[in-house]
C-alpha cells in the first residue's frame, strides 16, 4: 500500500487464482469488503482493479523439489539483523 497524493492510495494484493479474471474479481471483492468494513474508509471508493500474471519462471520454481518459490533467503530469526 502506498499513498499517491491528494488522498489517493494504491493497495496491492497477492492473489492465487485459476485465471486472471478470477484474480481480478477476488481482488475487487476483497477491496470492496475492506472499504465497507472500515469506518475510516466511509467516503472512499474504488477507482479500479487489475491483476498481473506471474511469470512462467516463478511457476517453474514452485515445481522444483524442495522449493517453495522463494528467490530470497529468509532472515536469521534469532539475531538483531532480522
């Protein structure tokens, strides 16, 4: 989520769905529910909703044995560096 100025906000969601159309519908519904549920968003409205496909490269990473699709190492949890 980031501010665009003049009271505009862009919100990004990570959605897994069987198709791009389904992902867009899910993202739109989640956004509409958030606007309806939070009093701070009472006067806000949704300007648009779109989705982007995940590149085939990342899909293949998920198929490799023992891989979870991560391209970055997890931080060390028991140090001050995380």
